[in-house]
């Protein structure tokens, strides 16, 4: 069981470092994060959109 835990930790660290490097080199930015956040909000709170609520993150 500890082997599975260690492998998941290594994968998590790998993706965190990759995300930081991508952010540092301009592949990820606030525009991308805002779009992603708006999409997640729209998926979770979809029932608010027909009521006229704007879920765009500015």
C-alpha cells in the first residue's frame, strides 16, 4: 500500500513542477485560469445561467 502512495506522490509532484514551469514560461496565464474557472462555475452552477446570472470570472 505504501508503494501506491509513493507513486501517487511522485506523479503529483511531477505535475506540480510541470505546471510551475509552464506558468513561468508563459504557457499558462491568468487568461487561461479565468476561462477555466468560468467553465467550471458554468458546469457546476448551470442552472443559474438560464436565470441570467453571469458566471464569467473577470
